[in-house]
C-alpha cells in the first residue's frame, strides 16, 4: 500500500458526472476507508451545502458524512473564523455560502454600510444592486474574500459564467483584488489538511482537472492522481509535469495504490 493517511477527492468528473456515479466510485471510497485512510470530498463550488452533497453522494450509494465534505464556502467560513475577529460580512452567494457563514456564527448583513468584509461566491441571483453595493463596500476599504476563482462552469448548455466572472466585474470596477480560498489557492488545502489531520507528504489529491486539482497538489507538495474521467485528457498533459498517478478511472487508481 502506498504510504498515505488521507485522500482529498474532487467530486465532479472524479466521483460523479451530473447525477451518475463514475466507475468504481463507491467501491473506491469503501476500500480506502477500510484501510483506515481518511477521505475528504472537496469542491470549489460554494453554491450548495455540505448536507446537499452528503445526500447526493448517499443517493449514489457513496458513504459520505457532512464532516467529510469541504466546499469552498465551508473553507471560507473556517478561514474567516481563524483570521478575523467578529467581522460583519456582506455576502454574495447562495444557500451553500449563507449556511456556512451562519453555522460558523459569522455576522451576515445585506447592508454594505454595516459590513466590514465582502465575501463572494457563485450567485445565480446576482443583480446590479448587489454588485454595486459590493463595489461601494470595497471602495470604502472592506476586506475582499472570494470562495473560488472558477471563471466558467461546464453545463449541458455550454460554458456559463462562474464566480471568477463575478470577481472580474468587481475587480474592473474597483481595482481591488480578492483573497481567494478555493483551488488552486492554498487556504482550502490548509483547511483540508487540518480536517484530515494529515501532513502534505502523507496526503493524496485526486482530481480530473490538471489546472486546478493537480496544480493544487504540486503547489502544496501533496501526492497527486489524475483520473481521465473528466476535464483533462491524456494528450493535455503531454510535456507537462507528470502527476504521481495518471489513471483511466478510480478502479485503476485503487489497484495502483494497493500494490
Ligand atoms: Mg472535477
């Protein structure tokens, strides 16, 4: 068995695609846990709650408690708790972000004049008013934190604007740069390692997107596994630094890990 104590598992393109589990996903999770290796499911998505993901995974027959799920929204709330004393947060975001802020006893207000910090997550109900108020908060010295930098999201309709596009609007309007929590930035990794209670050397990150999952692993000094079930194809990594494992699916990864 490869010497690891924890695995960070990406969700979309790694564990499932849409509502369909990918090959061996449930078995992989069970077998890893049986070996005493801890698992953390990690997503840059801040829109949904950990409860949503836990239920979604359970419906697919994949055993996952809320404590085993880290969204960029939860990582953001944990980060704020650790680094700031009683900020009043003006949020742009949906259920996933609001739930985590409230769960972590962070003050939330929709009046920018009352707030000291702007937190931006993906928000499909974004309006000019919200963006305007956010920009005014930034102009007035508000702290600027973003859940994740993803510029677009792949959907059946095509690529649609993601949180990165909302951030671009605010950056353009104010000249301010956000502090970003999600992959490929390090704050989410720190939170993940702290939850897993592992060191970088003894942690494996598994994902389907080279630019985020694998680069995050390289930057943090973790072991890396690229599964070719999602965004990145084998030809895309030609001439690039190789992950420790490049595999067709989680079944092949399990075989390689358990050797
Ligand atoms: Mg993915």
